[in-house]
C-alpha cells in the first residue's frame, strides 16, 4: 500500500517477505514509485503496458487498486518464469539466426581458408570472446585460424601438438567433446590463445567439426575470467554451430579437391596455344557451344616433328555432340593421334587405326577430321591435307584468292572401313591455309534470323583477308560467326586453325624450340 506521497503504508504477509531483505524497506522500488506517481497524478496511459520490474532476482508486474482514503494498493504478480522463458526464447532465436547467417555465409564461399575465417569470426562474435579453428594437418603442419572479438582474423600454418590442449586431439579425430568444466584453462598453451586476449582464461570449450565421413577439424572457444562459464545450453549450441561449420568446411574441401582434379583434366582437354613451329606460323581459336563451358567436341593439335626438317603433324576435328561427353571422346582422339604421330607420313593409315580404336570403345559417337602434314621448304611451306568427312580446307593467297583444297573421305568411328584422299598444296610467303569446323558455317542468324552463315559467305569474307596474319584471320572468322548468330541462340562448337607461310626469313632453331615448348605436344 502506497499513500498519495508514495510512502509505503501497508503490506500483506507476502509483501513483507518480499521486502524484508530490501535495504530501504520504507520505500518502494524505483520502477513501482514511478508507476505510482503517474497513477496519482492521473498521467498514466490506460493503453500503456502494465508496469514491470524486479524485487531481488524475481520479476513482477504491478496492477493498481485505489482505496477510499486515497492510498493505492499495488498487487504484484510474479512473472519470473515468463521472463525467463521469453529470455530463453530470444536467446534461442538469436542463436538460430546466428547459425542461419553462418551457414548462408559459409555456403556462399567454397574456399576452405575463407570458410575457416568466417566460422572463427562468427564463433568469437556469438559464442565466446575468442575462437581458434584448427583444420586437419597437411603433413605435420596444421592450418590455425585465430579470431578475437572486434579484431582482425589471423590465419597461419604451423606445427602444433594437439595433445597440448585438453580434448583437442580427440576432437580432431571426431570424438565427442568433453564438458567445458573438465578443461583446466591454465593448461591451454600460448599458441591456442589469440594475441590481444585480455585477462587470464576463465572457461574453455573444445568441440569437433564434423565433416562428410571424416572430421573437418576442431573449434576451441575461449572466455576470460570476467565472463561466465559455458552453460549446458551454450555447449549444446556450440556443438550445433560446429556441425554447421564442419559441414561447410567439408563441402569446401571436397569442392577444392574436385576443382583441382577438374583443372588437371581441363589442361589436357583444352586446345593448346599456337605460335611459330619449325619456321611455320600457327594460330588457333576455340569457342564452345555453351559460354559457361570450357571444353566441347571440337579440337585441334599441333605435333612438331623432331627437328625443323621433319613434318609437323596437325589435326583439327569435330566430335558429334556437345559438352563434357563430347569432350571425353575428344580427349581420347587427341591422345590416340598423338600416339600415332610416328605414322603421320601415311594419313590414311592413321585414320584407319583411329577408326578401329573408336569402334572398339564404349563411345557411340563419331568424328570428322582434317589432317595436315606441314614442312617448311626454301621460301615456301609444303602441305599434305587429308579429310575424313570434314569440311575442305581453304587456302587464302596474298592477292585475296580463296582456293578450296578438295579433300575427301569418310568420317571415323561409324563405319568399319575408312576411305580418304590426300591432297598436296604449297603456301607461298604470306599465304594462309585455314582449317575450321562446321560451327562456323552452320552459325544460324543473320539480319532476318534463321539463315546459315554458310561456306560461300565464309569464302567471300576471306577474300578480303589476303596478306592478313594468321592470328588476325582466325580472330576475324570467329568474330564474323559470332556476330552472325542470333542473340541468345544455341550454336555448335567453333574451332579455327590457320597455317601460314611467314613473309620473310627462316625461323631460327631457338624459335622452333621455344614454340615446341609452348605447344606442349613435342613428338
């Protein structure tokens, strides 16, 4: 009971027990005094929330009941359990949001160091004052990520002794964590405490990072002696946090391994860079059917002979289909042709042996090819060209004349027998022989849409390229085909190779050796 001046004038038995421990038993707590003052003055908003506050460690809400003598009886209702439940719900929601943010952030980067950095930083922000994340060793060295709340994350690779941190060795092997109360903070070595950590350790928690089949590492959480120790609920949340972080780290590691494998395979499947080989200029361009893919069904290779007097073996081809399936067969054909290079003087024999290899494989695809044997002669370049179901090569003379080389033959990988015709031609200084796939001539589009670029349009375009360097010519052809395409339309793979007789001088042996190294296909 409070009078009009806010003085305590009466209490029932429950109120006396409640206020007995208060040092100011004659005065109500400030939150109740403020509510009483507003009620007496008539300034209380009926729509406002019911006054709430605490007595000791208990929470109450107060409801007024006026008396006849002007005093006010304030009834206090204990709401401690409700407050604790609401606090627990807010904490649970905060932790769920933190976990969701963590998972979203981690999955947005499939990079192991980046994932470790994000996980350690968020652990320090939401779970402890500092966090140390250790991933499985490479050899005898571990990747260690230190995070201190409000500081920059530090990553290093170092030799550590997992046995020096209680529970760390077990966590790195995927065993369940030990309770934080079992870990003596004084036993934590200096390397496991981030630089700048304030005060002696008060509580330490070590938890594993579960991965896909194998552990992804371990997480060490640190709190100073000024912070409260880890509760059972916090330890459970830390394990949930660690499981999400471990999943993301494991996914990043798997992605990294797959990327490395893909990169290695890709280097073998991608066409090689071309330059001058044994005094002959080569240039090539390749574009896949899908812009997001790097390999497809078209290919080309240049296999230099053992010296400048020997023939250089050139192959350009087109495997039926697109994408990775076609690229796999492309790789097989390229490797087979590389192995058959010693027999390259006989193109028909090479094609028949390749045909036999394809017919006995599990691939149900075929390919078209054009083979060229190239030899530098005094002042010119001698070519022997053989087609296997492929578009005929075009020779662009320096005066703008475009000549079709009449090669003929059956495709490989489809019929038991292969027939082919080899045609010989000579390139004068400045002449270019152009090999290309049907992705160029079958590019569909144009001003009205739906029209093929076609062989005739290609010849007309090349007529204005007389004397142009091979590098510029292949770039020009690819550009014309790309411009002809309808925007967003599907198209076939496109490959172009130019074989050119230099205008002046004979390439030196050093030029040839350097070019051989660049092609990566030495015979």
